């Protein structure tokens, strides 16, 4: 995905009509459950990441990914 | 592994001049929150119901769940992904489509609902769903707000969340999205 900034720039336009939308009742939808092997899941994850590389997160979210524990090997 | 049929569906929909608009997990991905998804969610107007149904059945999909406001399709085999179609009025669809953003997946241009419309849809789902997937919806909301640096103090964003969710949901999001 390459267009995050372009996506964000649409925010202003959409703010004005979001509150006016009316959505119907979609209750009753059933979940799709899929089961894959670990190998398939890893491959799936790789493909997802290549199609949708993560955006830079705010600093406090990045900080959450850090491990404060020191491992002495 | 379930392969997303979006490329083939997008090409066929384009040829048949059926507007394709992504919502759900792929829209969440397109707006910056990387997470797994195991189905393809599309939104369409009620008037496009028969055309969409015919298109998906043409890919070997079978209807799993048929209701006035949605159609759920099972894939032809385990190697393909399930598709959910959710219907709205023509008026709402036009608004969603007018503000949709275009992006590229697997070399094909597809349209995705705008970020704020996705947030409205997620608030609606969170508020009205009784299933455990509400947890996924609230997590999507929190991550989309943080990653896209949305300002929850913006009165119009607040109005959207309160309208499609509730004041309680808005307060929960404010609490969860507080910057340290």
C-alpha cells in the first residue's frame, strides 16, 4: 500500500457527511472460521505484510513494542 | 491457505460495471492497521444485489446466509476466501462511493471506503453486534484512530462516533486513545 497520505487527505471531505449516513441492521451475519497450519499462517502473514506494509505508529505505540527486559545469555 | 479473490472479483466487477467498494478487514488494512483477516467484505446498494450475487456465484461461491441487508458467500474450496456483501440504500452508497479512496491490491485498482466512513461503519458494528467480534471492532477503531492521528476532540468526528456508536463508545475511545 502506498497511498496512506492520500487516504488521510480525504478526511476533511468525509467529516461533513459521516454523521448523516444511515446504516441498516446487519445482525445475523455468521462468522467465517478458517483453520490453517502454522506454515500457511506464516506465509499468509508474509503476503499480508508485503501488500500492506505497516504505517509508522505514534511513538507511544512504537514504545509498547519494545521489550524492557534484558536477557543475559 | 485461503487466497483472497479480490483481484479476479475486481476485474470482473469492472468489466460488468458493478461498483466495488471495500469495507471490513481489507479497508482496515488499507487505512494503515495491519492485521489478519479471513474474509472479504464489500458494500453495495440494494439495487446491485442480483448483479453481485450472480458475479460471485460465477466464481463458484455459494450463498451461506441470505438476509435482506446482507449476503454471505462460502468459497468454492478451502483455497479461496469467503465474501460478505452488505447492502445499504442507494443514497448512502453514493455518499460512500463519492468519498472512497482508490488503492492498489495485487496490481489491481480497487476502491476503499474513506477512513471516516470506515470509522462510522465500525462504530455501527460495535454498537449493534451481540457477538464476540465486537472486540475486533473496538480494537480496529482504537488502532485506526491512533495510526491515522485522528483528533477525538474534533466535534464532527465526535458527532460521527456518537451517532453511529454511542456517547459511551466515544468516551471509551477517548480513554483508550489517550496519548502518553
